[in-house]
């Protein structure tokens, strides 16, 4: 299913038609009044875009910039610079050992995680050196959303062209990364914003756990002790941790949700806390008051009508770098 959120639709209309956000919202609200309870706000925005002749997505398009990727589209081609190599790991499924590779790719418009499943493409990565900073072309990929972030997946129809001689705009490595890490205040966050937050941990909740597919990390259903993934069928599973905490940056506070490796950056062995309240309270007391830096995406919790933050990367606040930054701009 192709999925554009409300903010993406408004942004596309603004870009194509030069209307202000207030003008577009007025049109959307008028459409909702006309149709009453028959349509959602996003649905009304789709109709407004159609009436204005704005093409929200081209199903025949193959070449994309990263910012234009939409969950649900397939046969996508993207050229980008390799920002991070996460390596190749093995996993077992149906008594068969398979491999999966993961790369962080960037262009002048943003970054995206590329997940490679196809055995031929993984063999290509193993046999031909791929270095950070090199430019590659990803062909025939499909786009999914995972924990609020878009991902490109390379399956049996996909293909990688390594170390190609093609320019990725005029953007340098650091500026590509910084676009996804714009420093923001909590009170300024809107749904869909990618941002960097610096603040104090003011509340921590006991970690929760779920059984996840080893291939895609999505929650699986357990049937007679065996995991069943909607996409990959019967799979081996791993226990993933979810940690909720509140971050306060002086302008306000919000709930941050961290998964898997980011949980371990705060609690090295989260599984050891299961059923051990005393040990959890000890970790909690150590974390409270810690000043950290969090990269991630702001999302709207519709049930509670509030902005929350899905953590993509958590790290200790680097005070030395901050001092250097301040000195350079002084």
C-alpha cells in the first residue's frame, strides 16, 4: 500500500503550486466540511491535490531522489553515496542459513537504509570491495516503512551497481547526514520531522520485549513455539527490547521510544531486567538526569494527540564538540 502522510501531501502541493500552508489547509478543511465523516484529513488533502493537478506519485517512475521515496512503491532506482556499512550477518530460517546486508545510503535530499536479501547481490558485496563514500546505484528495489523510517529492500528482482562514476549532486558526506539531524527544540517538532534533540532523561519506564523476525525485525506471531512473519513466513526469532523514556530540553518534554541496539546503549543487558524490579530501579536511577543526544523522527500519537519521538540513534552528548562548535561561531 502506498502511504503518503498529510504533511507530505501538503509539502508536495506547496512545492508544485506555490500556495501557502494556510491556503492549502483552508481548502482541505472546506473539503472535509463538504464530505463530513466520509473522509479523513489525509483523504481530503489527496482530493485537493487532484483538483489542483498535483501528481503526488508517479507509478511509472523508476528513478527517485531519496526524499521522494514513499512506502509501498516498487521497481525503484536510486543513486546515492554509501554513508555507513552495517555489514553482512547470517540468520537461520526453515533450517537454512541465509544472509542479509544493510547499508545507509545518502544523496543531496536525505538518507535511507538499504536492506539487501538477494544472495547474488550479497555475493557481489562480499567479492567486490565497497567503501564508505563510494557511489552506488540501487535498482528494482521496493520501499517499506520500519519503525517510522523508510527503507529500500533489494530482493530477487533487485540489483546493485557498485562504485559507479556518477555525481551525487554537490553535497558532501557531512551535509547529507546533517539533513536528517537538524537540531530542534521539542516544542518546535511537527509530525514527520527528522531531527536531533539534546536533553535530560527525566523518566524511564521498564523495558518491554517482543519476538521479532530475524530478517526484518518486525513483530511475529508465535504458533506452537515457532515464529510466523507476515512477510517471510516461518522464521527464526530474536527477542527485541523496547524502551520508553521522557526527554526534557528546557522547552518541553516528550516520550522517546527506543528499539533494539539503541536500548542497549542505555541498558547494556536489558533482558536481565525482566522480573528484576530492583535491578531495573538501579539502572533507572543511573539514567535519570543523564544528558543525551537523540536522532530520530517525530510522530503524532493520534490516541493521545501528542508528538512522540522514534529514536534512530542515541549517543552521549559530546560536550567537547559542542564547545568547539561554539568557539567557531563566536
